[in-house]
C-alpha cells in the first residue's frame, strides 16, 4: 500500500474518532468501509504521530482520539 493511501485513510480515521469516544478497529473498518488492514495501518500512522491512543481492553484493541482521552481536573 502506498504512503499516500495510508495518509488518506489516516485522515478518515482521525475525523471519525472526533465523533466517537472509542472504537475497535473492526468497527472502525465497517464504519469507514475500509479493510481492517487499511485501518490498522492508518491507526499506526496516527499513533506514531501521537494523534490517537491505542489500548487493549479485555483482549480487544480500542482506538480513541487524544483530545477525548485527556482527563483534566483542577487540584
């Protein structure tokens, strides 16, 4: 797969994550009508750029936006 395609898919993933709190890679693939492989590459790209959080919860990999994952509180 070309870098250009991965970059385009990363943009689609990033925009989709602004709408949901967290989502699994297969759910994201269905939502965006892309393959799990394409979504995984795009998520890896975004994770490398510190744009998303990738976590394993109860054996399932979930992805969330950095913006929605940051918890803030006043002391």
